[in-house]
C-alpha cells in the first residue's frame, strides 16, 4: 500500500510537505543526524543513505557537509526523481540507485543513514537489512536510524496512535486524512517498541547504540559499526 503511494505522481508531488506534518522536529532531526555523523565521518566522507527518496535528508546533509559524497538508495523511481530536484546544485554529489539495500555498492562507506524507512520491514528483514548496512560500513563508522517506534500493546499503543494523529491535525493535516494515516499505521506498518528496535540493531552487529531523538511515536538512534 505504501509503496504504491511512493510511485503515484500526485502523491510524490505532495510529499515535500508531508513528513514534517507527521514527524515532530523533522528539520532538527536532519540537523542532528549531520552532527552525529560528523563526529566520526571525515570531511570528505562517502555516506550511504537508505530510503533516500524525496531527498530531504540528502539535501540537509549535503548542506551541512560540503565535502561529503552520497549514495542514495530507494525502491521508488519517482521519489528518486524528486530527490534529484530537491538536491538541486548538489545533485552531482549523489549517486541515486533505484532498489533496496542489496542493490547498494559494497562500499566501504564512512557513514550511513536510514530515516523514516525501517518501520516498513518486519523484524527479520529489518535485522537483515541492518546487517547489510553494517557490512558496507568501515569499522567504527557511524550509523543513524530514525523511524516509527512506540509501545505496541493494547491501550498504550492506542494512546500513542491518537497522539500521532493529533499532532498531524495540529500541523494542518485534514482530520479525515490524519485518521486514515492512524489506521494505516496501526494495521499495515511493522512498528516495534523501542527495545526491540535496539535489539535489532545489536543483532545486526552495531555497537554503542544510543537513542538521541524521541518525539511522540518516533525514535532515533546513533550507533557504530
């Protein structure tokens, strides 16, 4: 269902304004990601960006670090076209590949990012994908992941989903659309509680896993390969 939306021209055209209305502090998340990667990635580093469609994080990272080069991977060609437009003059610094993690070059990369993406994968595929990211990184290289992650049991899950929808409505999303998004997240997205997300990263070989971002139903971590 979600992949169809990412390949629909009208949905892609609306995408630039969408995530910030559902993800509190999205621009700050991008800025923090650049800071965390720069703690260990060199000024001329090569960065892998999985789920690069749209290009918002690519543009933020390219602006923050003029010497970085990027490989962006995404399964939706129209979203990669949007990423090229979003990058503008920085597009020449990014190789964009239509596909999944297995289609990414072997690297080794100096850093990696995966934002608003891993919640589409079940636990086993999430661990496998994280493992493939880890395999492509230099030893000790930084990795930042952020996506939906919140308690998944009963009334507590319902409470957080209601807060997710309420934030979207407060940000200008039509209430009917926000409720539809709430129902889609509840039924069709592979959310995990934060401890399971951290376990997945550890199972894939990442160390020094630390949460740096928490905003309603969203969490972000930094780790080292």
